[in-house]
C-alpha cells in the first residue's frame, strides 16, 4: 500500500467509495455482535425508536407521517411503495434520467400499473415545467415518481420544483430518495409528498438489510388492498407494527441494531444538515483535486450531488478502468464503475465514514496510479467534452 493511502480506521479495511454499501464506523459494526429475539420486547422497543427517529428526520411537517421499515434491498422497498400507494387503476409519471428511473418504469410494467415516462437520457435533469405540461396533458396521471439523486450519473435532481409542479396539479408525489435521505432535507411542510423511500446502507451509514417508507398516515391507511404482494405490502406491514410493535416476518435484527447506532451518530454529527455538510466538503475536495489532474466531471457544477460524482474516463490509450480500479483497490480505495450508455465513465462516492482527508488521499493516489499506468493526460475525448458542453445549465 502506498504511503499516500489511508487504510480505513476499522480493521484496516479498504474504503468503499460507492453509493452503498459504504464504509461504516467501528461502533456500527460492533452493534451487530449481539443476538436479538425478533419478538422480544427489547427488539420491539428498538423498532419503535428507529421509526420515531426516522420520522423526526423529516423536520417541519413530519407530524402527519409514519415510518414503515421493510426487509430487503432498496429495490424491494421501491417496488413496495409503487404497488402499495398507486391503486390498480392509477397511472404514474416516471421522471427518468438514469438507471433507477428506468428500473422504476420496468417495475410498474411488472406490476401492471399504467405509466408514462419523461426520459431525459443519461444525465439531463427533469424540470418542473415539463412535469406541469405532462400533468396538464394527461388528467389520468395520479402520481409522479421522482428520483432524488440519480446515482448512475450522480445528478441531484431539482426535487423542489418537481414537488411544486406536482402539488399545483393536485397529484401525489412519490420520491425515491434512496441515496439522498439523511444528507439532504426533504421537509413535508415545504416539499409535499405522499411517500418516500430510502435504505439502511446509504446516508444514515448503516449496513444493508432493509429499506423504509416514510408516508402520510392517511395514505398508509388508504393503501389496503393495493399491493400485489404479501411480503411487499406496506399497509399490511404498517398495520401489524401499529397493532403488535413487531415485524410481520423475520426482521434483520442485527442490521436494525447497527442502524440504531448509525442514527445516534447521525444525530451527534448535527443531523441532516451536519451529515450533508460533510458530504459536500468531501465532494468539493475530490472534484477540485481530480480536475487538477485533468479529469472532467460528467455533470456541470449546478447538478453535482454530494453523494457520488461521475468522471469521464481519460481518452489516453494507456488508460483502462479495470486496471485503474485494481491499482486503486491495492491502495485501499474501492471505486465504482460507470453506468452510462453513451460515454465511458467511472464514479467515486463521497458518503459513508470518509472525510476530506480521505478524499485528498484518493486524489493523491489517483495521480500516482496514472503515472504507474503511463497515462499522460486524464482528459476525456473530444466527443465527451462536446456532449457535456451541449448540456443545459
């Protein structure tokens, strides 16, 4: 390992510079060393505390909302939200500018729900004016689905203007805030929504194993009978938890214990504002340093999220991402491959238990690896630059 590399402070593990799973603290890991009875009163109290804390993170206007955790990955809870809150005769306007918008549209197709898509390509943002026009043109649309942070490109979508347009048209907003909740505010008093989903292993900095729905209590009560699935029925899970305090089926007990520890650390850091500020600083140090090396970000500055940043691959013939990845891994940094259809790219996440010092180490090690690979320039191709310069501001 290079002298520049900084091993993760916990067990000398590499840093996971991805949008989740991510690098967790020693205390989060240690919280999983105890076994819990899933029906025991102590675990029921843990579930109740977790639900309360998550609702409170919504801030102003949270009183009308409740939290429903659900076993499985983020995709499970997105499907649960879509099937539980969109009635069988409903229709969803899907705002798509990457892989996760496309996955939502595919999910609705599996569910037999009507949908229409505004597809902005790999990395253009959907705008409120487009939402307004689509809703005015199609009165049958009942819901709008927005991806808060589309991690296939790293774009931070303009959620507020989307929410404003949806509310003005009298429709309901569903938010996939998988990779943003906990670091970026979503306050119902300012950004009205019917339901929002996220996951344990994102900005709260827990480990994978469950997702959660934050939804209007009235919507939860009215969702009975909508779901196609026994295990993904948000209403049934909510009703059981309200009645018994228990999960309907075997919960990921160790993951919940770790997540509670992560929530306490989140609060100690200053909540959503404190966590988001650290991530913004991480991004700024990383982006400035990589640009000094000649790398180019996929997105213009206005759309860069504090979650993950996409960089064009260098056009230099000596650059191969697979080689770059392995050499960076040897130095203690696990990066993320690109997920675009048009350009060669890679991604570096700046969430999890990392700080600006780690981000600077990523930059320093990237410089050393480029020299090791014989890469003379980290600049992208002319075609990639032209594509970026054609993007709207």
